């Protein structure tokens, strides 16, 4: 592991092992240690560099929190919906094209070449794409390169039939995205995705303030957060505007939820439904010189909290990234990984499917447990 990876931390997984040893994370809490004493104008750039995979979402969430703490800071946030839309869609495309081939499929040079060829033609991957033409071009790309049908029709089928519709589509489509889902289907495992634990504190201000209070007063809360006294899960299936309940019950089903969000983001703007209006965000002042902000981004709900001192410098900067919710040592991923059984190869494939579905923002490794080693030597 190089120095940067060591600083960012990593997740170690032991399939079949009991909780809390099934998942151990070395993620440090750098934001508060490095944020204190910073000038307010410098803080968004600092946090975006600390969380580089989702840097734009962190930058804007930091600006939102600072604006809530002092309305004179970052007064113009009109670009936020468009930035969230583009960056979240781009992150989904990257994960589908760069991570899923190695996480979901056996080594297949021909399939990998198809995926990379499609990515080269993706309008979001073209830095010179004109904003006005971007989303119509993305819909054409989705139709021709990924779905083999109109994106709106695909989304209607997902909303109506869920994973049953996803299974039918994956079997009839000849595209690379469906091929990846077919590769992963046999490795599917159930997930304890209770609707009551789908993270939505932003739906009620008192709930959001309770998370903020715990973040400010409980040591270690940013790394081991809880909501309503329990571990919670967050992702494309727990959006504030989502009208599909309950969430998919398996890791494979969550892949469909991620595809559905990319489709939504590429469709024309419609309130609480698609385009720039799909992802929600907001901020509240929690006291004099104190602000709490949240944005929905690719991996789930992101929360930033800031406090300013009497000189206008940052006195506290606290961040809860989606990875901390989903990869809590007793949370969703840990429970799923702990329950995985089978041969070493089967366990490895199932773990990789879980990780593709929940998508941590740090590297992970899979370590054999005693039971898998015994099966390997049997």
C-alpha cells in the first residue's frame, strides 16, 4: 500500500466471519484535524482534495455549510444543481465502466474492450461537450450503447417491475452493461435493507439537527455514525425524492438502482423526478457561526458541519461521507459479508458484488477466513 492509500485508509473484509471482524476499516477522520484554523475560502478546496473521488460534491457541500454559518460566504450557489447532476452521472459511468468489469465478471478481454470502447464515446467523458447538447447526447448514448432501448422506457419498467424487470432486460439485451449483470447474477446475496434504516434525516429538520448534535458532541461519530440509535444505509435507493419502496433486497438489485439513477439524471428536468431536479440538497444554520449542509451524491448522503471562530476562521469541520454509513463495522456491508458462505471462489465473487453495489470510496481487500481455508484444503 502506498503512502496516499495509507492516508486515505482501506477496508478489510473477511467473508463468513462474525461481526465486527467481518469488516474492519482504517478510514481516518482527517477533515476536522486539517480543517481547524483554515481560512473559510480555503476549506472547500481542502476537503475536496481529502475526498478526491467525490471532490466536487464535497466542495459544494462545504460551501453550503459555510454559507449557512455566514451568509456572506459563497453567496452564489446557483450552479449547484447542474454540478451535482453532471458529477453524479459521471461518477456512475466511471463505476459501471471501470469497476464493474473487474468486480462482477470473470476476466474477459473481449468484454473489457467493448466497455472501454463505449466509454470513449460517452458524452460525459468528453471535456468539450456543450452543456445544452450534453443530456440529449447522453440519452442517445444510453439507448445505443448501454440499454438497447429508450432510457425513459427502461426506467418505467424498473419502477413498475423492479428486479424482475431488471432480470428480463439483462437476458434480452446484447449490450455490455447487461452482460455484466448476467455475469453477476449467480453471485447475488441478500442484503438487510430495511426501509426504516434508509438514511433520510434531511426529510425532517429535527432529525437533521439530531445528527448534527451527535456529530458535534460525540467523539468518533463521524467515522462510526448512527441514525435514530441504529446503523443506517444510504445510496441511490434512499433518495429523498424516491417513490420506490422498499429498496431492492439483494446486492444485484442495487445494481439496477444505480443504473436507474443514471437514467434519471440524463432525462429532461422534472421536479422531484429527473434531470437537475432529482438530487436533493440543503443547509441550515445551527447557531451563530455554525452551519450544517447535506447533498445527495453518487454514493449516498453527504453531510458537512462547520463552526467559525471570532476571527472568521474554521474552528471545526466535520464530515460524514456515505462510506461511513454503509461500511460501519456493524452496518449493512458488514452484515452482508458476515453472512456469505460457499466455496472460496463463490465467496470472493459475492463479496465483490456487494462492494460494487455499495461502492466504498476507498480500496478494499478480501482475506480468507478459517472456514474458507478449510474448504480450499478439503
